[in-house]
């Protein structure tokens, strides 16, 4: 059952120096064409109309699109420095689907034929070092309330039988982040494919990567996957 599509305030997907991913890409030519393209890109979007109240916003650490065969003019950007661009509001969507008693999230980065994100260097990544992988998507508060209402309504009979109240966690305020209140939600499976993000594909191909682009997957029914990780969703608000 389709539970709706929601325009995201922000989308962040980053798989840095994961040993398996790095080895996979290195064996397929990473850095063979351009040694300067040696970091895995951070996929990022900012709907600055919703988050900042402006139509366009300056962003630092953006990977220069000319490195992967595109110009800022093609993308509708304005260049103001080596790694600084003025980028219009980006509006990828989160498609929410009820499937076999669970909730499926599908990130849709291309809307009406236009890629609604850009790729950046992570300010914390250095060549050869290992940092945590993460995926984060944020909804405007109005959309979040609509989303929760639909979920509760759809699973009304199930929720009515639940006696246990979800445990609420508090994450202390960090440098540029507000205090976060969240509850843990179990992840049954996920699949994040680089091939879904055209700019990341072009970047890796410009670095020398050939062949099929990798996907990072998890299946809670696979014992081998469970030995590596037990991922969860932090559902909450800042």
C-alpha cells in the first residue's frame, strides 16, 4: 500500500572507507584515471527554501562537477570559488510503502528528470582512514506529522495491541546539531546502490572505476549479515 511521497528537507548518504567497498572499487580502477578523485563522495541535498527560507544557498566542499564531465551551468549552479557554489533548493523525495506488515522507505533522488542532490567531500574523511557509514533523511515537521498519522492509522489494530511504550533516547547537543530525541526502530533490510545516483556514478567513472556499480545491502534473515552489523533507524526530532 502506498503511504505517500514526502519532499525531504535534507538527504545525506555517506559510505566512506568501508574496507569491502574501497577494495571493490580499487580493484575496478579507482584512481587509475585521476588520482585526485580518491575519496568516496558524500551524497547531499538541501531544500533551502524549507530549511533556510531562501531559493539558493552557498555550499562549501562541493565536488567540482567539471571533474566528472558536467558544468555548473548545466546544473543551474553558480561558481564562487574552487569548492564553493551557489546551489538552488534540492527536493528529493521519500516514498513510503507498506509491504508485508513492514514499512519500506524508497529514496527518489531524480524528480521530473532532474537530479535533486549534489556530491561533496566529507570534511572528516582522509585517505585510508575508516569512518562510520551513515544515511540520514529529514522531513519538515508538517510532513513528519502527516507521516506519523498515516502510519498509526494504517497499523491501528497492531498499535492497539501494543502495551510497551517505545523507549525515548536523548542525544546531547553536538557542535552544529541540536539536542535530539529519538527511538530505535529495527531495520529488516536495506539496499543502497551507487547506481541510483548519477553524479556519484560519473565521479567514480572519472576516477577510473569500470563495470557495474556496487550496492551495499543488509538482510536480517542472513546470519552472515547479522555477524557484521545490526542496523537500526533513529526515528525522532531535533
